[in-house]
């Protein structure tokens, strides 16, 4: 009686197949982990924008966004680890915009911040070489769009 070896076929050669089941299991687990953690990674600076009824402007990932929170701290592109003041932001913007062909900046300021402080930030931007400053606001239509996109239970 002959014993059957599972690693060899009838010709005596070794079978070299990858077992796909464990690979698929691991990939599905990784997919679930990434789907759960991805929304947690998208944190920004919490700013309560003023509401207006003007049309919206599309802001892309490559655009330069300056955010001012209620404490007067200034952030570049929602990076929480880099805080600036009106005095320090001017030097930073000079170094950033010195080599950029488009000298456009978008400003997000909390609605509770003093208007005079926002004007000071805008003046610092202009002194640093920014040619165009766009204001990012919040419209009631944005709330309607966001509410329509949320899944209903």
C-alpha cells in the first residue's frame, strides 16, 4: 500500500500553488481596518465660519488655506502642530510664496474673531507677497447639501 504525499502529484513533481484563502482573509481584515480608521484621520481645525448667501468657490488640495481660530491662532492648511501669530505668519508666507507662480491664498476665520484682527492677518498676507485673498465662508446651502449626503437609518 502506497502512502499519498499531498505536496507531490502523480508524476512525482512538487506542486507550487499559493493558498489564496488566508491571503483574501488578511486583505479583507486590512480593508475593514482602513475603512474604520480613515474618517478618524481627517481632523481639521474647528472654526465656526460666518454664514453668507454667496456662491461657493471650489478649493482644491493644492490651494493654500490660512485658518484663524477663536483664540487668534493662525494655521496653514489645517496643520495643528504649526501655530502662527500675525507677526510670525508674514515671514512664513514670504518664504512660501517667493517661489510660487500663483500668489493666491484662501482665508478661513471664525465668526467670533474680531474683524480688526482678520484685517491685520490680511494685511500681513499682502505684505508677504500674496496677490489675491479669497474668503472661505459657510452658507446655509452647505448644511442642506451635507444633510442630504448623510445616510438615513
